[in-house]
């Protein structure tokens, strides 16, 4: 428990929720998968008001015919760097989901389901979408370096 004391505020921060995330780290010897625990805290002030932090949420991908929509969120099993690595195996190196599963088990000792691998690849695709639509960008002439 963490207590913050100021003249007008007394706050107690208590972790009320947490989840584990598998993350890829580079070491001198190569790659390593580490399990990180992410905490979310609850704070209460002197007036009795309580605030809770929540995992962040992003856009939702909706595809017609899909039974379940994909929503970007921080509450995931696979971290950013590890998900990017999995997506690059699938997209750049054109490995199938089952080949990625085999690679992760043989080389990194990690067992993931095909569904988790598929979710990582789809999330990376959503994260790579442009922030601004191409049609809404202003058209302008090419500027030279000295302008």
C-alpha cells in the first residue's frame, strides 16, 4: 500500500486488479520471453471518493460475417513487442499459424494457442491502420528542401 500525504489530501493507493503479460526482451544472448505483472490501482481520498484505473481500450474492428469483433485493449496476454514479433513471422515470413506455434515452442519454449497467435496478427493489422483517412489529407505541391 502506498500512502500520499499532502496538507489537503490523504490518498491510499491499493492494487485491486492485475494481469500477466508475456513480453519479448532482447538480451546479449538473443531473445527472451518474460512474464510481467501489470497492476491497476484504486485510490481513495479524504472525502471518501474512490477512483480506479482501468486497462486502456482502443478501436474495434468490425468485419461483416465475423462472429466476434476484435477490440484493441491493454488487457491482453501477449505484450506489444511479442505480438509484433508474432505478426512479423506470419506476415513478413509467411509462416502459417501452426508453424508459428511450432517455432515459438521449439525456440522460445512458449506454448500459445492458434487463436492467441491469430489475435496477435489481427491486432497488429489494426494498429497499422492509418490514423487519418487518405481522402481527408490536404493536397499540396511538393516543397523543396530550402522552402
